[in-house]
């Protein structure tokens, strides 16, 4: 496989996943939990996102077409889920929102933060344009980078300290709410433009 072809699939997917932008949100969600729970969340989030990505690579177009769902519908639904979770996170105390029995590794970290509508759409487009092998290769490399970044994100928490981490968690939740509103707005705007 040509390296240039790999870059043509890797870069758009890396930008669509935006793990650098997701890391502050991840730190916000994992503020105050143990290293074991944090590692468990990373595994859950990455595994969920990867399974969805592989499923979407093989059957995404067919499933969406069969159900009559558009990517814009996907954007709006994902945005609503993120908005509810972020508002709950902002209004809750750290003790309430850091319940170790919740599955935040699956939703919202795995879906839709790591593997959201933008990344899923990108996978479909790259597979159509460049083929299966470059697309799946760029997925594997991107997920390796995701694991490395999230695993080492705790060093930022240590640098911020306890008070800084709590403040950062609230700010990250506020940005998550704004990101959710953006997803909803884009979905609605795109639907209106298609009318």
C-alpha cells in the first residue's frame, strides 16, 4: 500500500475523531476516579468505538439506507445525548457524577465523542474513495494513537491538582454542551438546506 494513500485516509479520520479535543472532556469525566477505573473506561470507550467503526465500515450505508436514517439525523441524536449528559455533569456534584457503576466509557466517551457522526461519515467516504485496505489501516493507527493519548492524559490531572481538576471538569462539561449544540445545529441546518 502506498504511503501517500495511507496519509490521505489517516489525516481526515484523525481530524474527524479529534482525540486532542476529546481529551479535556475525558479528563473531566474521569476527574476523581481511580487509575483502575480510568483504564477500564479507556478500554470500554476504545473497544466500543472500534466495534462501531468496523460495523459501520462493513454495513453502515446499507443499515442507514434500510432504516431511512441520514447522517444529519445521527448528528442531532448524538448532540442531544451529549447535551443531556453535559448538563447533568455541570449541575451534579463530583461525588454524584463519578459513579463507578455508570458506563460513560460506552456513552458518551466511545460513542459519540471518539466515534461520532463526523468520524463515521468519514469512514464511509474514505472507503468509497480510497478502498478498504487504506481505510482499515488508518483506523488501526488512529485507535493506537487514541489509546496512547488517553492512557497518558492523567499526567495533566496531576499537573492541575485537585482544585484545578474540578474546575477543569466543569469547564470541559461546558465545552461538551457547546459541542453538542453545534452538532444539533449542523444537523438541523443540513436538513433545512436539503429541503
